[in-house]
């Protein structure tokens, strides 16, 4: 005895979301998918489906939802690949789905770790030294080679010195009236916590105290 045919009997646009289509099999609601899936898989009334094809529909819908989730996550601010992967793992997406999403994002240049590092360095360079920026980017899972390459081209030693000096001149006003030893200790600690190199900190302390 042959298995009963699985046939699409109706496709209907959902009332609450015009981008989603309800699929009916044997005149009964079976599942809902994004309209892009309908076009991509050529779903139409009368189309006969087998179990493998139904699984293909389900996987395509899951991938579509994963891609949309990643886009929403990116809408708040730029993200590194690792940030996206970690967030999607936390949301219990399967590894294959996550990897497909990352490839899709890279294909359309929606995620690019080098661009991310460049923007991050530009936004932080006026406040922090190279070592702190490097540490923060490492925590975000960025490749050390990319980070160092961008830092060497966008945030050179001379620029770091100028930023540190500017920060020191502003901060030293807070310690007005304190002994040179106290200022040396407090200002040095402040600059080091902000990630400026030991050599730069030492040079600045000798220069302004």
C-alpha cells in the first residue's frame, strides 16, 4: 500500500503579518513560513511534498528566522563574528544554522571583523591606550593579527602619547594641592588603568610633575 500523497491545498497570507504565509495540507493548516521561503522553494497550490521536502521547508524557515535574529542583533551596534555566534548559541540555534548565518552576513558585508576593529579603535582612541583597546577587542574574540594591524596603522605610538598627555593634563587638576609623590602615584595609576604603555606613562610623569 502506497503512502498517502501530501499535497498543498492552499497558501494564505497571514492577517497579522503580510510577510508570512500559512501552508495548508489536505485543507488543514500545517505550518507558517516567510514568503521568501515560498518563492525560494516554489511552493504552490497542488504541489506534492514528501517528508524530505517538508524537512527542507522547516530548515529553510529556521534559517530565515536565524538570519533575521542576527540582523536585529546587529541593529543596535556593530558586532564581531564571535559576539554574534555567542549570542545565537545562547539562544540555542544549532551550530550549522549559526555558521550559515555568519556566511550569509559576510556575503552581504553585514559583518566584517576588520571594519569592526577599525570603528572600535576610532571610537576608543580618544579615551584609552593601545593595551586596553587590545584587551577589550580580544575579549570580544577578535583575531590578534587584525587588531595589531589596525592599531599599528590607525593608532600609532605618537598618537597614543598625545592622547595620554592630554588626559594627564586634564586629570592632574584633580590632585591640586597634593604632594608630588602622591600625584605621581595617582596619576600614574590612572594612566595605566586606561591602558597607556609604561614608557608613555613614565615619560609624561617626568614631563608634567
